[in-house]
C-alpha cells in the first residue's frame, strides 16, 4: 500500500506541466497551440523566449529527479524498496506524458526522463545527457538526440548496475519516449523535422 502511495505522489509531481506554467508566467501563448503543439522546452523555445524554455527544461527535469529522490529518502522507512523507487520514477515520467492537471495532454518526456535518470544515479544521468548533447550538436535535431539518448539509457544502466528493477523501468520509459516521438521519426525520415532554434509557425 505504501508503494502505491509513493507511485501516486510521483505521478502527481510528474503531472505538473512546466511548459504551460512557464508560458503563463512569461505571458506567452499556450505551447500546445503552436509549433509541434508539444508542451516541452523545445517547443517553448520556438516562442523566442529562451528564459521560458530554460525554466521549462529545468522544471520538467527536476520533477523527475524529485520524485525519485523522495522515494529514495522516505521510501525505505515505509517499506518501499528498489522496485517501488523504480516505479516512482516511471510514474513521474508517465505523469508528464499524460498529466491529470492538463487533461492528459502532456509532453514527450525527454527532460523528465533525464531527471529520473539523474535521480537514480548522477553518472547515469550525465552519460545520457552527454549523448543527447553530442547528437544535438552534430545534427541540430532535438528529437533525434532524444531518440538516440533514450536507446542508450538502458544500456548505460545495465553496464553500471546490471539487472536491477530500475532497468526495466528505464526500458519502459525509453520505449514510451520513442512512441511519443513517432511523428518526429516520420518527419526525420521525410526531411521535414524542425531543427533546434527554429521559430514557431
């Protein structure tokens, strides 16, 4: 029962859409109405407001880290083990994808996945972030960088820690992230994907 409570709390944390919150704070249009219509940092950047995009990125990442940290810190005293902590991270990620506070219309989960990975282990998060940065710098496609980084994340975890409960949770998150990027994959294959920094249309 305690594990269920931690998972529900993590889902609610993940359901806070910082793209929507930050856009309102900066007086910007709802990110679900322009560009890719994705409430995430990359789409907020299309508004031209770099500060709002940066805060969105940090907020969406931190909520993933926070959910894991709370489970790691408070969970053991309530009998929540490694599996429960892994489920909390997954729940925060799912909350971002399908947020209850935004009528289940959420983002694609890149920043939140990275935040969860950092919460699980700093080195794991760093390796995945570096992968994203290398691909993004080389090709200028945020979606491609996210796809490559998400594919590598489970392998990084397995190399660092072996077969533990978090590995399955990370694999599920990676699969969901790829699923949420299915239109981006089609756009990349067709040469129609927007590059980083392109303005909203």
